């Protein structure tokens, strides 16, 4: 992490010195662990990856940011300025082509051609850190630095190995102190990942896939680390629709594992609010203060 930056951090951004000592998981005295799940775009990283919407009348395309898309996606084809626009799903020419794994030939590889996420990340890393670090960056850093079991659950469709190459760039450039202790990595629009989640014909909605990825990651945690009622799980996401669906997925998990704790961290608008998820309700959003370093380790259940 860049500790020499003189720019004053935002409320949701805390600076860590390079020599930050490791912190034991606060649940370790009870044999439990804290598991961190992260959405990627506009949450951990702000990448300049464009999306494209298409004019249904003349076929022209318009490039928009991920944040703009989150705000207008429900208006596409229905009302106002976006009535005549639509999404297209061809992986090579459609709306999300920069979010998908590309076939890169040997010659192009020799010429230095990279997957879109690597191109966009390397471009972002040339900018000031407060440009590309998202609202959950410091919590991601905390989880990585302290080797917390970590999952990345994203709508992107790159191969998981490509995602790891991107994170490795953050390590190489000194923004992370080590590589993550990966519990799971689910870029849910990648076809192999879809099949792993049960979507063999590629027809399931991204929201359903992310819900399944959360549930599968929790079960993977129990498989690897053993069941313990002191295990705690939390996921951060910036999209209000995703937050709602994360709550639903965690309510199902809470009914199955009532002794464990589940949290959702809403980072919409660069702010950060924590909600604990129960079987039939969600605790009112709780804002984070300046000194809180972890997503959900600060209080034992």
C-alpha cells in the first residue's frame, strides 16, 4: 500500500504503514475464522473498463462506465433517453466484451497483447491511487495482508487464472503485501465457472450465479477449515440490487447455519454501511468509523 501519498484519505479509506504487523483473527480464540467475500468493480477497484449499449434503430453503440450502467440498466428499452437502447450479449462484439476472456493468438501474445482486465488494470495503476482504489480497497488490503480466507465474486467473465494475474500486478507494484489466501474465485460470467455453478447452457442471470457463488464459497470454507459456529462471513458490494440479492442468499445460509454470523457491506456511493443478516430480518445499516480496520471482525457474536 502506498504510504507516502500526501493526499488526505476519504472517510472510507484508511492508510496503512508498509510495516503493518499481522493481526490475529479476533475469532481465533474460539477456533473461528473471518471469511471475506468481495465484488470487484467499483468496490475494490475502479477500473476504466467500458460497457457498450446499442441503439436498436441504427445499431450504433455508446460507451458508458460501469457506474453509469448500474444507474441506467433498468431504463434500457423502457423510458426516457434510454428507450431506444439495449444490451447485446455476444462475447466478442456485445455490451460486455471488455469484461470477457478473449481468444488471443500466439502472434498477438508475442506482440504483447493482454486480456482486457490486465490492460485496464495496468492503465489504472498509472493514475493516482485514490483514482483506482475503490471504497473497499483498505478492507481488501487488510484481508490480504492478514491472510484471511478471501473470495472474489464478480460478474466479469475472465478466466479465474486471468483474475489472479491481475491481482498479482498489485503485489508486484507494491500495493499489496502478498498474494491473497484465496478461498474461491468466481468470475460468474465465464462459461466454465457457470458450469461449475450448475448453469450448463449459459442461461442463468448474473444475480442468480452470484448468489450460488456465495453459497458455494461458504460451504467451501466449512470443507477446508472445518465447521465452527464462530466462523463469520461477509461480502462487500456497491450495487444496491446486488446487495439485496446477497442478503437473500445469506438469509438462506443463516437458516441452514443459524449459529454462524453473516454480514453485508454496502459501499454504494463510496460510503460503507454494515448490515448483519438474520433469518427473517437485517440489522439496520451501521456506518463505519475512522478507526475500524476490518469488515466484520470488530465484534464477537
